[in-house]
């Protein structure tokens, strides 16, 4: 019995040390654009594997609503937006940690249709066809993909004619879902989103944008985990992080 007690004490000490390590693991919350969902989930797993002392929690949605949450005091450490405009607003509101804003990826805007669609669409003007009745578009007031799409249609002189057909969505993933389920005849999404549903949607053409689809990331001023937040931002820009993004179709900034 006397030989067993030291072993039990050693096991107890190790258990306590393990529990302590978990308790003190640095946990950060990353609010990221919906189009980053798959890539960032993979990146988070790779990051935690490389840094066992870290934990990453993600909050995915359209960039506009994410900014509103941060402005209202949501406990966020890192913000990754799908456009520069939303990040500009965050900076103007004093929400970003100075010097941490960086561009880390680019994307491409595309028009998709249900996989079994037979409607020939080769340019934005074709959306005026009578057999195209519903077009999924992220709300331009809060969803970056919607702003890119509206600007592209305005530049092509098509916005006024097509606006009655527009079905506003809350994120690029909702637009993708509407197209995949055949609830709309076409939708504007990013190339990376279309790539995750090749069996349900088909890309008809690439939509020329008036400005690059560029993704910035920054740490938040109110973060209580600044060191960990900055380390995650560096990881996003590192060769390992960039490799994950490129695997999902994002290009370098």
C-alpha cells in the first residue's frame, strides 16, 4: 500500500498540472467574414496543433453585422473582413489596435446558377431575360459581396433594370444556399464559395469588379488577449496560413 501512495500522488499532480494548463490556455475569438468559414476552420485546427497553449473560437457572418457586434462591445479579439470598406469603418470608430491591420487574401466575384439550370447566362445583361426571375444578392448595405455586385451592375448599366429581381440575403453563404436549393435562378457569390458546392451550383462567368475583392484582418482594441490575437494574425499571413487559404481558392493579397 505504501508503494501505491506515491504513484497516486504523482498521478494527481500530473492531473492538476494538466488541468492548470488548460485553464490558462489563451483563448481568442475571431470574427470572420462568412466566406472564410471553411478555410478559417481548417486554419484554426492547424494553429492549435502548432500552438497547443492556444484556443481559437470563430464567429462567422457577413462583415457588416460582425462590425456592429464589435462596436456594441462583443468580446472579439480578431476581425477579418471581406472588404476594405467595413474595415475602414472599424478603424474610423477606433476599434482596431493601431498597426495591426493587414491585407491577407483576395477573391473573385462570380455568378452561379443551380447545377441543372439550362438558362444561358454569359454576361450581366443576360440577367434581364424573362426566364430569370429571382437573383440572390447579399444586402449591399451590410454584406460586402452585395456591394461588389451592385457596383459591378451599376458599372455595366444594369442595376436599375435588375433591382426588381433581387432577393436580398444576409450573407454570401445564404446566397449560395438559395442557388443550391434552386430557390433563385442565379446568385452572386465568391469563387471560393462556389467551389465548395460543385455538385449543386455552376459558375456561369466571372463578374468584373470595380475594385479588388480584398480581405483585411486586424486585432481589436478591447481584446484582453492581445499577444495571442497578434500571433494568430501573423499565422494567417504566414506560409502555413496562406497555404490553407490557397487550398480553398483564395489568392495572395
